[in-house]
């Protein structure tokens, strides 16, 4: 008898789907601070919307002075002073300055002077990622150096530049961004959105599993040929459907057709996404209803959130008011006026106007009652 050699059984090959790149936020200490914060605001639109709402609600002001002649000159500055490459008006400068301050935690601005005509040529804001602030010889003095080197930046006279920091501390005298603490939450949020996209790629774009099961030994002998024929006809039917032609699929034998992933249940991401968004929005102190989020809240709760937002906006106004005052005074000095100016802020919304009017009415009634007594 002839002996048959037993061929060793080949172990099944293991295959794994290639990993898809998930968005990762760079750490704040990577040195790429500018691109880091820009990428963060670009990847998470709700952060960009929050900062935009803060800027538009904060910057509503005018510069006033006692001299009527100087006031008209000051109004011309507010309306038409050049800002950067294409900006114009002091309001545009205030928007850019506050945007830089909130995003990077510090802002440095310069008043450009035309020395020949002795007038203000324009306003410019420095890139916060291009310089660093250090203590000078005096603890109250500050000097600026180019990032990555010890070369100091030569500054104009102190009356022609302004520097502001957001939430400075002993360990961070240069200020911290309003987005501090948000990257960790944004990283998790982006991973959830990435998983949602992958699930819709696998389940939303329907894929079919066509299985042919031979019923007898004769069928098994031609199983490969029949499977190839079934695959060819199935592909032809799918291609015809894309072109608007409907073709029926007819097969002989035990053929099973299933939708891949139809039995799987997609995870509900509403709760984790909302928790992450609540954390980020609370960091920026913006009421959810201002962002179009339909979260349940009572009228009293909305009023309290609006009051909290008002206090936050008042804080930002206190930060940029000295900068606007310094620019106005520098312009008046260059124009030959010795008077100073002040920043007059408008009320944040009509509810404030109504509350102030109601308070004045109550005070007037109380004074009238006291006079009658």
C-alpha cells in the first residue's frame, strides 16, 4: 500500500483592519502655541463660536473727552484709524485685541506714528507666539524677547504700546488662555466624532454578505465556480442599481444574503457629547441658548446665566479699557490737545436698560414717599 504523506495544516492567517488616524491635540508645552490654539478652534467650532459671541457682546464703546474740538478729532480716530493690513476703526482693533487676549492669554499692541506728519499712522497687534515676556531689572518692569532666542524686542516709548495678560498668576505671569483645560475634553470629543463617522462608514453605507452553502457533494465540487458566478451577477445587479436600472437576483441552491452590521446597535453618544460640551461651555461662561443648543432650562435659570455672562463681559471690558484709553490719549497728544479721554461703554443688552429704568423708577417713588413724610 502506498503511504500518503500528511501535509501539515496551515495555520489561518490573521488579518486586521488598518487603523484610522484619530485627531490628537498637541500639548500646550509643545512650543507650537500659535498653531495649537488655531487648530483647536478650527476642530471644535463651538469654541470659536463662544469666543466670537464674547467679542461681539463686549466691544460696544465710544471715547469721550471734555474738549468739543478734540471730541470731533477723537471720533475720526474711532471711525477710520487703520488696523493691521486691511482693518479700519478702533472697534476693529478692539475685536482683534480681545480675540488675541482670549485665545493666547496675552496681547501686545503698538501705535504706529508717522513722524514726518506727527500723526497716528495705524495700530498693529503682535503675534503672541513670536515673543515672550520676561521680568526686567525692576520687578514691575517687563521686557520682550523673540521666542527661541535671547534677542530683545526694541519697543517704542511706553505711551505708544500696550500689553495685557489674562488671568495672570505667580507661576504664569504672562497670562493663560481662556481655553486652558479644554484640550483634554476636546480630544475625547473628537474621538467620539471620529468613531461616529467610522460607524456610519460601516453601517450607514450598506454592505452585503452573500453566502452560498453547497447542499451535496456534487455541489461542493463546483462551489468555487458557482460562488464566482454569483459574485459576478451580484456585482452587475449593484452596478445597474447605481445607474437607475433594477435587476432581480436569481440563484439556485442555498444562498443567504445579509446586511453587514445590521444586527449591531450603534452606541448612543448624546449623553457623553453633551457632558463634554457642558464642561467646555461652562469654562467660557456662555449660556447654551446663545449657541442654539436646545437644552432644557427655566426662565429663571436663563436669567441667572445672562447675569453671569454680564459679569464676565464687564471683566473683559476692564482689561481692554486702559488700552483704548492709552490709544486715545496718544492720538490727542499727537493732534495737539492736552486733555485726556475716557472709555464710555454701552449697556450689554436691552434687559440691562430695562433693569436700570426700573431701578430709577423705584428710587424716584421711594424719594417721593420720603418727601411726603
